[in-house]
């Protein structure tokens, strides 16, 4: 299906097109051939993918696969590496200790081998973004075979088709041992040393039983019970056709706990897929979902590399999570042996769940809210038993959120709930704030209150002090009055007060919340801006921006005043100067992908488009960002590339603090840029266009009737509501307060509406700037290509590599202490 919206006028001029709009037209019009637009940014492979980081990937939020020839594998074998997002261990605690890293870990699943008669010599592969399908050809020294594969958007079924030409393709399943990867690293002498790590090395770790293979009704099954029957996973598959011609592999994976129904679920999935295939609706249903997904919003910029990277993140996000799936961990459905095999709450999961908000893809990104609603009761079991009506969560946690926080501050859960709150703000879902967020956030507030009561700090300044907390990942970042905690507490208690007032709840704790807001210790500041804490200056390289959290993303401190802007600039510049230029060596990687994206977004909040653009470039050129836009620090961490999309959003549309800021940090290099239906807090859809560096129009549609305040760079704009001219005087800060009702739209333009070109079309992309990602000749420009696929030891063309060029150095995951 070729998805497009209707254009009211057929006369086109320039890349945006020309529309002669009547005075009563107030909304932008689009004519976007999404299929051809996205095809320019499809990832392509002319090298044989040989590892996770450079492989094609598909997914539906639950199951997925990567396609590559593993290093050291036979030359006539390439594999479909399957994954299941919620395939976790569920072992009972040992001596009362959860031992999350080894007892509650994400587990490896297995792969299907495609074995050809001849050795593989070359590939020509394409990941079709529009249809979310992998297509292409695998060449061998005896013939070739066409491939086509996808993870079905609506059913937990992987479809993979081969069509042999002078070849024969055997398909075989190879299960992995479900062993916690951290335990393997520790047993091999890796990992940090210390009490907790030694406990994990020495704790009993018996492997579960071997898998059982069976066959029924032309379906084959691999049933894997977990240790002590605490969970089970079944992989099932069905093969139709002939190895020497066309054959279709249907595969499904299901993980069950505490239920024992994985075999039944998989058999049903395969039968449904078989029936849909027979009725010729299986593929069309998959495509329909994706073809409806992409047009939820549109964005185009005259920077093909950034545009391509952005749209690949839109594909990746919907492949990695769905509203009906589990909360995202560091991998999505694509398993990789890792030292970080869970969900991380000290930055990673938070960054992942910003991507969908401004992109107006709320349903796909609702998995965090839905999952925390589903497991809400567990949050109240994760704290000290004496802390009544309190909630918490450890820094890292498995899918069921069983991760004791103990009697410490609930910072990580508080930050995750800020993401929950953001989702509701963008959705305009006031009921969910009251019914879903409030109970959990109130539990977090109670944990803070209990911590303060358990750990009183005497002082002479009349302020409430925090005895001990942690600024995540800063070396020596534990201490008194930590800014990370102060910012979260201020946001938590002010938000509780706001919800209480909006919904007239008359909560009995209102006075205690107000006392915290009024009397909590001030932020710790010196000549370099925000410190880490009272006794901890910021003076060491730090990839994380935990001490800057009060600014970004909490907006407890804002750049809306000259003093606030100067404090933010000083703090941000100092963070990056020390991190990049001090020469001080630290144990952890000093600069990571999210260092760059955090910097880009914060500079965008300051309106510094040049610096924001610089760090966007830095992210793409980071050697740990792969040519497929995956990211790893030895271990996969999906959040950094996803947060690149957030940076783009922050440069084009910001909505914190109740103000819609349009093009607040659009770089001068982007002379032409346009977007349609990006979303702002308060449930507004915003469309805008900039041409030759000048803003042509801004249109804001209100979905629920929230107060509407807009800031635009159009001088003395002509303002219309639903096509009718209105007069609105700018406020002192230059913004416009618009009396917009539910369903109404306001348009700002430099000229009368009838003279405005309201159309939005993709900016043309030259052939040389198309298909810039994947693994091909064009991706050799990227440091990540050389890092993950060194041309000196890999194929450099479609010709088969020599034996010497097939050798690889195996890279072990690099442990990172959290």
C-alpha cells in the first residue's frame, strides 16, 4: 500500500510545493509518498553481516531476529538469530539475596541456520522500512537464493522465505543454553571484584534441564523448562516448500511464568499464521500496521544523514517495543551476550521512553506505563517492610520489577515515573495521571519521607537535608545533598501537590509535601555551576549528566530567566569541558553516545543550535554507533541512538513549562525543514515549515483544549484560528497565549493566510545521499563501520573475501559497574 494524504491543490512549485489556500483553511496540507520517501533511507548491505552490531534486524516489541553469519561459522551458513524480549530467569533468592544479575537475568534463546550447498560469497540485502521487511539475495559459489523475512507486526511469528536458484537451503534450529551471561563472565575470571561480585561467583548455579524436541501436526517444537520449573520457553517452527526451490519458515517463541502454557501459545501462533497465509492476509496485515504507523507524524530536513538516522530510529523503536509488550531493556528483542542483562533505571530506560512522545507515537511507546501499571503492587514490596504505603525499585531490575530498593532513596523509580508523567502530559491524559501515576508517585513520596525520618540531619539553616544518596555513575558520587536527588524530590512533591489540587483529592499528606517543597535544601552550586553534591564538586570526566537532571529533563530549574540560563550554560559547558578536555583518566568510558545526545538536547534548550548540531554529529561519528545505528559499549545499549531522535525533536519543538517553542534551535545549516503533527505537552499537534532559513508558518491543533501558549520566531505574525483572523498581543517573553478550544487550530504566518504555502513535502535527496546506513560502501565513512567491521579484515566488495580476510578477533563484553 502506498500511503499518502490528500492535497487540496495540484499545482506544485519547489520542493515544498505551492498551495493557494482559501482564508478559511488553517491547517497544513501534505502530499507524502511515504513508501518512496522511506525507501531513500532503507538500510542496505553489500557486505556479509558478521555480527550483531552490523546485522539487519526486525521485531514487533516481543519477538525479533537478526540475520548474519557469525564469526567463525562455516562459510556456507548464515543464521536467523531469534530473540524474545521477556525471556528472563525467575530463580528464587539464595539465602534471601535476589542476586539479580545471575538469578533474574535475560537469557539467550537460539538461532536457525540456513545451510547452503555452496559457500556464501556475497549478499545484496535491503531492509525495507516502509514494510518492515528484509529482502535481497545471498550469493554462493554454486548459485544463489533470494530471502525475505519479517517479524509479524500483530502476531508473535517470524516469517522467513528462501527461494533457491541452483542451490539447496537446509533450515535447522540450534537452541542456546539458558545461562545468565553474567555468570559465564564471572566464571571466566571477568567482572569486578568485591563482596557482592564474589557472592555471585560462589552462589549455587545449577543449569536447567536440556530442551525437549517434539513434532505435531507438521509443527516442530523445542521446549525449554527453566531451573526448578520456574518458567518455560517454547520455540516452534514450521517449514513449507522445498530446499531447492521456494520454502517458508514460520517460527514463534513464547515465554511463560508462572503459567505453563508456552507450547499451547506457540502452536496457536503457528496455526493462526498458517491460516492467514492460506487466506493471503498474513503479509498484508503485517504491512498495514507499519503503513499506518509511519504517517502518525512526518519530519524532513535538508540533511540526509540526520533525516535517515531519525527515520531508522522510528523503525527501530516500533520494532523494539509495543504498548502490549514488556518494558524495554537494553536490547529490545535482539539478544546479545551481555554483562547488563536487565532493565536499567539510572538513565537507560528513561532515555528510551522519550523518543515516542514528540513523534506522536504514543500507543507504541505506552509499554512503560502499561507495564508499571501491571506490576504496581510489586513496587510497594520493594522497600523496607516498616515503610508503609511506600514504593521503590532497585537501579537494575528484571521484567517483573522484583528488585528490592531497601531503605534507600527511591530516585530511580522517581525518574521512571517522570517518564510516566511525560507520557500523560503529551497524551493529555488527566485521568491516567490521577488513576495511574498518583498512587505510584505517592508511594515514592512516602519513601522519601520515610528516608528523611530514618536519617535526620541536624543543621543550622532550617533546611531539610539528605544524608546520603547517589549521583549515578559519577566517580565517588555518593554523599550528602546530592543534586540528582534534590531535583527528583522537588519534582516529585510539587507534582503530588499539583495532582492533589487539580483533582481536589484533599490528601492528608498535603502539608508534608508542601513542607518539602518549601524547605528542602537548595541546589548545590559553585563557580562552575551545579555541583554533584554538598561535598562533591564536579571535577572528573562523567559520561552521565546526573547532576544536571534538575535542568534536563526535569525542568525544575529552567533557562527562562537570565539567571537560570546562565547557570545552565555554566554547568553544561563545565561538564563537557572537564569530560572532554581535562585529560583525567577514569575507569569507565568517559564519553558515550548519551553524553552527546544529552549535550545536544540541553544546548537546544538553551537555544544554541550550533552546539546542538555539533553533538548530533558527534553521536553519528561515535565509533560505538554501528552502521546500522545500533550502539554498544561492549554490551548493547539501545538508548543512545533512540535519544538522537529526541535531540531532533528538542531542536524543532519543545513544550516543557507549558509553552510550545517552535524551531527553538534549528541550525542554520538546515535552511529547509518541515514537520507535520509533532506532539507537544498538553496534547497539541504542531506542524511548521522553514524555507530558506525563514519560518513560513506554524499551525497548532488542540486535541483536548489545554491552555495554549506558543513561541515562534515569526516577527509580528498574522494569527488565525480555524481560518479566521484574530488579534493576540505577545506576552513580555514574546510568546502568544491563544484561546484555543478542543479541536481548534491556530496558524501563525508572516503574511495573510491566503498567501501562505501550507504544503509539506519531503525534501529531495540526491542519489549519493540515499541509503546511508546498513553495511555498504557508503557506510565506510562511519567510524562505527571501521570499529565493528574493519575493512582490512573484511569483504570490501561483492566479491568473496579471501580466507585470511575471514579471520576475526572475538570481542568479549566489557563489564561496567552500575
